[in-house]
C-alpha cells in the first residue's frame, strides 16, 4: 500500500511543480506569483480543494506527445473566502505560457458548471498566451465552450476576472463577459492582438503597456474595473469585493456586522454644498458619510470619474451607490459615465442589491465629439438600466438635477421608490443663465432686464419645492439626516415586490 500512496504523492508533486523551477524563477523575476501562490492568497488558509490536477492534453501534433505536464497549464478547484464558497481557476504561465488546450478548457468549463449549479461566484486569474497554437481548432472550440458558460452564468452568479500577466487572443473574451475585470499595474496587459501584429497590420509602433496595460484599461478604455499595484493587493481586494456580493441571484448578500448607528447624523453635510452653485465639492464625502463605517468598494474609480459607482453597506446590508461627482467635469453625464453607471446599475439589479443615487448633474455633455461617439445611445443605456431596475431605489438630489439627466438619475418617473432632495436642490430644464438666454433672447442687450429675468428664474426653479409640490420629491430633507432617512426608506422597501412584463429579454441600446 505504501508504494501506492507514494505514487500519489509523487504525481501530486509533479503537478505542483508546474513548468519547473527555472520557469517559476523567471515568473518571480518578473514580479509575478505562480498560479498556486496566487490561490493561496485569494482563498482562506487551507480551504483550497483542487480538481483535475492529473489532467493532461491529448495533442500529438508538432511533437506535443512528449510535452505533457499534469494539470496542463491551469489550476482549478474551489475554496472559501471569509468562509463563503467560491470556484476558481488560475492560469499557470510556467506551463506552455498558460496557453489553452482542449483539456485546459475542459477543466475551466468543469468549475464554471459547478459554480453555476451550486450558486457560487467564480474567479479566474489570467496569465496566458492565448490559444495553444499546436492544438488548432480544438483550442478555438475550447474557448467557445468557456464563453458560452460565461454568458449563461451572467446575472446568475458573480464572475470576476483578474489579469495578472499577458492576456491576449482568445483569453480576452472570457474576462470581457464577466462582471468585473481587475488588472495588476506594470505586469499585466490585455489586448486582442499584441504589438507585433499591430505593427504588421497598421504599421503602428506601440508598447505592451500603451496597447493594453492596466493604466490604459482602467482609465481610458474602461475595459478594466480597477487596477492594483501588485498580485497581493489585487487578490486581497478581490477578497474584499466578494464580501459585498451575494453568492448568486438566489441569495442575499452577506450581512456584515456593523457598529455604525443607523440614526447617526452628519452635521458636516450641512456645509458641503458651496454658496456658489458653480463651485465643485467632493461627492465622495457624502457617499462615505452615509455608508456604514465609510467602507466602500469603488468600481472604476479612474474611468468616467464624473460619476461614482461603489458598493457599500447600510445596516450591514450591501447597497450600490451611484453619484454624480461635481469635482470632475462638473458631474456631467457623458458617454463614459453613462456606460459605467449603466453596467453597475444592471449588476445591482441582477443581484437584488438596492440602489442609492445621489444627484448633482448639470445635464448631458454637449459637443460634436460626444454626439459622434453616440452619446444618445450610450446615455440611453443608463436611462434604460434605471428604468428596468426593480430593486429598491432611493434617490437624493443634493444640488443640480437639470434636463434629461434629472429624468435619468433614478427619478420618481423611472419608478424611484423614495426621492428626496436637499434644500439646495435645483430641479429645472436647465441652469438659469442658459434658460434666460433662450426664452428672453429679445432682451439680450439689456443687462438689467436679463439680471431680473435670471433672478425670477432662479426664484422659481433653483429650489426643490416645485418638484416637491407635484410629489416628484417625497420630502425635502436636512443634509445631516441623509443616512438616517435613506436607511429608514430602505427598511420599508425590504419586501418590495415589483416585476417587469414577461419578455424573452429586453433590447437595451448596445
Ligand atoms: C503554445 C505558447 C503560447 C501559445 C506561449 N507559449 N504562448 N505555447 N501556444 N499560444 C509558450 C512558449 O512557447 C514558451 O514555451 C512559454 O509559453 C513562454 O512563452 P515566452 O514567449 O517565452 O514568454 P514571454 O517572452 O513572456 O512572452 C509571452 C507572450 C508570448 C507575449 C504571451 O509567449 C506570445 O506572444 N505568445 C503567443 C501569443 C499568441 O499569439 N497566442 C495565440 C493568440 S490567437 P517554453 O517551452 O519556451 O517555455 C488566439 C485565438 C483564439 O488566441 C481565438 C478564440 C476566440
């Protein structure tokens, strides 16, 4: 018997050695951890149960028959994060560059199937050179099997991708269909085709970093939901994110013990809004002062920073905060902000996470660049997302709510459940200056008359009371009581029962 047990240990050791000591050393020299080291950080101590450690590829072409490594370049299995079940796969770059063979794909599909069946999140760690070139169409088919499962799992279980090395070719589309992509700065890059192909096809000379680095994707393209400085930070932040998320759309998010008083007042908010309506202020102060212990997990902090999207908790339960940020582009809604917030709102709605929206928005960004970029369709994404959302929606207008952007930002008319305004709210078709210039064009040459008209407009519209008179605003609240009022509203909405008409699926403007 002993020799049988030894055989198992030997086989395990072989699989655990991955591509061998020299390649592991190379991996470390690049500032990257190995697949197994990463899983150790991601998962609770000793919780990892590995599957398919002995799987090998079955390719015989191009001398591949002699090149087998047990595990075949991906470590898969399940474990826990703060005691909650998650499924994982981690590409092992030390084994044929983490490239995807048919067997490798089948391993990933197995954990995808188990995650979906058992209602638990799946986290993929990417560090790979794309399709295993020697396997041809088997590798292409393997990718498509993974993609198909990504789509079926979308909206059922949270899917998270962490890019921790190269991620090119077939490897990019699975992360793209997951809920969140995080990247590691300086050591990861994500692109459909690398710099060599780009040079051949377009004659453009670019570096890996410029083409698909974390800085570019987290700030410019919006492909990544966030970027972190190294492997350890990225993995510990994913652990933190998991704490905010439900295991599936059948379960509630975990209840986190909170010592923050629900009735806590924040007098500092009474002076948050500057006297000059054109002066910015930091909306993050409001979001942090409302959330339990000020604890937030921001999604896309660098991209479309004119809108804030963040998970937080109220009375220990997860909520999704969406808030215009007057510090960036005056909090305007543009293409990037609309796309970013729409996707966040849809995630929250899919997973029954209530939405708390703070509004200070001067409207949609005008201009040829925005119109040519499709602002109408992109802005409509956010409108659509809020309108279709059936989760509890509590909205607070702090200052401007102008034009179409008033409608879009979880207004009463889009089935906002409880809509509050601060006394400083201004709810109007547009700001006073623009409005007077249009409706009193004939008086443009008379500064006194224009000043009087502007004052008249401000008196009428630069306040929340007309909207409150019509019932579009349920109450005008003191800024310091915002947390208390939002929490009380959410309590009343716990048993909210609202559904949309039956349909196969909607046709959100893509
Ligand atoms: C087989 C691969 C491989 C691949 C890397 N390797 N990519 N083996 N298929 N796709 C192997 C290398 O031969 C090498 O083996 C080891 O992995 C490490 O690779 P290096 O090139 O030495 O590493 P590095 O210099 O760090 O460069 C990493 C890299 C480069 C930039 C990712 O390997 C690369 O460009 N690979 C090819 C990328 C690519 O074109 N993939 C196909 C995309 S097409 P040894 O034995 O020397 O250690 C695609 C289509 C699918 O994916 C579409 C589905 C929708």
